[in-house]
C-alpha cells in the first residue's frame, strides 16, 4: 500500500472509521450542521456506568480542597465584602497525575470492549501519559505520538518528561519534530496496527470528563449545601470545558458560571520551528484555546465532541509569569506542589475571586502532578537558554516568547477578558467560509446558535453583516 | 568498534519527510527543515555501530527500522537552576498572609 503523505491522507475517512468504530457521516445533517447530541450518545454509557468504569481503575473521586490561606490573601487585596472562597479539585491524585485519566479511562475501556488490541494517541502532554497508564491497567498496547523537538533537537523539558512517563507505563513513543504532519503519522500508525484512535475528541473522551463536573458539584453540595457559583477551567482544545460543564448540568448546577482560562501566548506561531521552544507552556494556552473556540472541527477526527464555545460563559487570559507565581503560592501557602500548566485556571481564579462576594464559592477544577521538566525552575531555565528574558515586574509588560514577568505582588495580577461576541462572530464566519457557497437554512442557524451559545438572532445578524461586507 | 549488540536498549532516528515533501501551509522555519522522529526499543541486529541501518523491537513488541542514533538512551531533563525571580515569592506571600491574619485578629 502507498504510504506516501498524500496517499495516506486520502484514506483518512476509512482509516478513522475503522479506528474509532464511529461512522461520522451518519451524523452529518447538512454541509454545515451535524447531530452533536446523537454523536455524543453513540457510545451508550450512562454517567453512572462511566463512574463505575473509572472507579475500577482508581480514576476520579479526587479530593476537593479549600484553599483557605490563598482565599485570605486574596481577600486582603479585595474590596470590603469581596473575595470568594477558593476550592481546588486535586486531580493530580489520579493514577497518572491529571484529570486526563478521566478522558483516557473510558476510551481505553471502550477500545478493549470493541476488541482492539491497542490504542494510539497523539499527545505531548498529560493525555499521552493517561492513555499509556490506562492501557497498562487494561492490558492493551499503546503508542503515543509526541511533538517534542525543534530542528536543533532541543526538546521542551515538559514534553521530555511526558516521554519518560509514557515509557514508564510501557508505551511505544514516537518523538517527533515540530509540524502538523503528526496527523499523517497517526493515520499511518493506525493503519499499520489496526489499533483504536484514543483521540482527545471522541465521545468517550468527553463523557469521561463529565464525571469531573458532576463530582465537584456533588462535593460542594455535600460540604456546603449549595452549588458552586463559579467553576474555573483551563482551556486548550475545549474538552475540559465541555465535559466539566456537561457534568455540572447533570448535577443540576445550572447557575454556576463556567469560565475558561488560557495562558496568553499571542504572537507565537504553533507550527513554527523557531517559536516552539520560546514558550513555557505546552498546553492550556491561546495557541490552542482561540482556534479551537472559533473552529473546533480542526482535529484528528471528522467531528470534534469537545466544543468549548457551546459551554463557556467567559474566557480570560493570564500570563506565563502569573501562573509561575501562582504555582509558588500554592506550594508555599497551601502545601500543594503541583505542575504549573495545571495551575493556569488557579492563576485566573486569583482575580476572579476578587469579583465575587465572600460568601460565594469558586472552584478551580484541576491540578496536575509535577516533576523534573515541569517545575517553574526547569521551565524558566529553559526559557533563558532559548533567549527569553525573565524578570520581576508588572505583568502588563509580559511579551510571549520575549519576556516573562513574574509579578511583584498579587495585586498586579490582571485578567485579559476575551470578547465573547467577537469569538462567536469569528466562529460563524469560519463556518460560512468553510461551507461556501452553501446558504445556511433555518436549521443551520439553529445549529450555529447552539454551537456558539448565542441567540439565533445573533447568528442571523452576524450572517447578514458578513454578507453586507462582501457586497460592499 | 561496535557500539551496540542485540538486546541493547537503543534509540533510532528516521527522517519521515524531507523539506520538499512537507505540507504546504507551514511557516518557512518549519518548511525548510525535515520532519524527523526518534523511537526507542531493543536492538534486533546482532551488532551495530551508530549511524547503521538497524531494526528494533519497541516496548510493545513491534519491529521498526531506522538509523542507530543512541545506545542506552538516558532521560536528561532536570529540575533546572534556581531562579531568583521566584525564590522570594514564598516568603513575600507568607509575610502578607501573616499581616492580614494579624489585622483580622486586631493585633
């Protein structure tokens, strides 16, 4: 069989159908819309089933910890009566050290049930380790594909740590250089092995995360007799927001606002060989966060079940330096040494808690393990080696890829609020651009409205304004 | 001299795509370099030198061929050097917390 790039890419529909067990064509409604709920229900697991499957392998039921010292510190710089109670869901307590075990657990269980002998995942982050760990537990083989090196063969230390973790769990790891051709390798490996594609974006991956939102709501309800007022979620590909928000809804926490937080890496190109090692965060950043909100169907499966824009109420950005500072605070004030990337949402929570009343409850829904390669000292050493300046100062002066500013005080923490209507407009525009010259029907407008958490009027007005720009 | 013998843990290197075979929509810094990969496994050849074409058996038992790149590959990522910009953060916030606790107690 022809294994050249173009030949393999041309076989992608067949390869992915075999590798996921899902006929995505079945859920297409029009050139623009698809049956999202139908796709999510195509893997028939109730939330209770998922909880049991996760429990079998020691995933989930992680502690909800109130960060009393951090809360007091935030209150000391807040207006009178302000400063919500901050809780964190200690997801580092999962077997491979992050919430990604929830995504991997159900997918690997499902793969085994369907008779696959192994699983393949493309991930340079915690998800790869989670798939490797779950595959070990269920007796399946695993192959993890990682984007690790630039063309000088300099590896991002956090990703080198993930190579080590995956190999510790017995995976075959492909360490690749920078480039979107990772998808080609994935198809090639899936075709060669006939393994399951444990994509981050298949239904089982999202169903696994629903347990996180559900659990945290139940824990807050049991401990405090009420639902959380705000749940803060690190955002990259959208799965974390999607699963968590769906879980909250299932638990009846319909009034909890769901806030996405990403590290601001504006100006750095994600597929650039030279920018690759000028960033200190390999996920949870705007390089994934923004493109995945404005167009989720850019993944390794035809339709992405992680649809952040459907579920996000607000989107805010923090700086790399603010997250490193927060990581230090969590260790020194709360006795929890955790990985920086997992503290992205906590850095956002410092500012968000100041907006809320003292009686209100804010939940940061994850932490992650830390290790060599992940520590702030490791990342900042690497940043300097790659020509990035590191200094104390005002985070307003942060410049991704050039200067990392560690704030002098937490009063200097500032959120950059992303304009949600603008993101929704970009999403609608992208949908029209991709399907041009197709004219959206009223059903399509309904789909776009649900998919972007906007009113049908907003979608119709956006479409009208876009076509008037074209006419002009 | 031989660098590796059968059964040794080794790392192989493969060039997947040469620069002119890479996909169209790439920044020039990426498009001008080959797409490469490294994979670990146990050497299947009787013996080999660095740079030889060899076969390995990966950790899941698959056979893959490539150029012998490293013998006994070691993880060399580490904890980094102490960073003065973050070393003082802990004491700063502890001091502020103490001050706030004292104020709320009316000390």
